């Protein structure tokens, strides 16, 4: 009986990736398998009009956002570079420092860098270690307090199966809260889901 020649099992070879664009094999695979098919939602340009909702406009100007939010142009972003940024920075443990290398350039996105870019300097109150918004989020305000400020009378959060507050339908928001929600959908936290606001987004708008 003729003997059969033994063959070692084949080992799949890794596809070489462009090291000038990706920090690792895992980043390259994540880019091709997950990130490429995803759509990027660019920030939208804001056109400011003086209306009866001057409270909204005045708050934009108070925060110095009106300058930054009116300069966006269609086609002003490079989608490929944005996707490379996200896939290269991914870290399941979210360890510091807040920075990532994209095509040879070190991009920082720590608190100080972001605030410098947005022209919103960090100002801590005397004796405090956190900003007002950080303290507010850490205090976990009661959903009833959020709903009383954001919703039309008699409306509030929709609950999940455990009875916990889940979301507020956009139609149940006051006109001013709806205006802020539209901005939040388009700029600070872009999303294509605009029918309601989550608990975290409610805190942001509040």
C-alpha cells in the first residue's frame, strides 16, 4: 500500500497593510470590514436668524458657538481621513493620552486641545475640580427635573420594560428644546436618529 505524503496545514497569510495610514493589522481589518461601509454624518452649517427664539441665538453667541457653526461647507471634510482617524484611535480600554497618529501627523483630542480649537477656554469655579457640566452629569439629575424643563406640560420620558426612563419623543419637547435637539443631532453629537432624545442627550440639551 502506497504511503500518503504528509502535508503541513496551510497558515493563512496576513494581507499587508499601509503602515502610513494604519497603526496595526487590527486597525486595517477594522477599517475594511467595519468602518468603510459606514456613513459619516458631517456637521451642518447653521444659519442664524433673529426670531422670537432669541434665547437660542443669544446662548450660541454667549458660548461663542455662532462663529464656528456658520463656517461649514459641503464637501469640506475628507471622509477617508476621518475614518482612518476613528479606526486608529480605537482602544477598548480608552487609556490616555488622548491622541492618535493619522498619516504621520499626531492628532490630540484631549480636553485642553478641543477647547482651544473650539475657542471655549476651561474656566473652573473657585474650589472646584470639574466644570459645571461635568459636575451636572456626575450628579445624575432626576429625569423628572429634565422632563419638567424640556417637555410640554403633561409629557415626559418613555420608559423601558423595567420602568426606567429611556427617551423623550421629539414631539413632546418644547419648541426651544426641539431647537436645541436639532442642533445636537447635527453638530455636537451627530446622529441620523432624530425621532427622540435619549437620557444622555436630554442632559446635554438641559
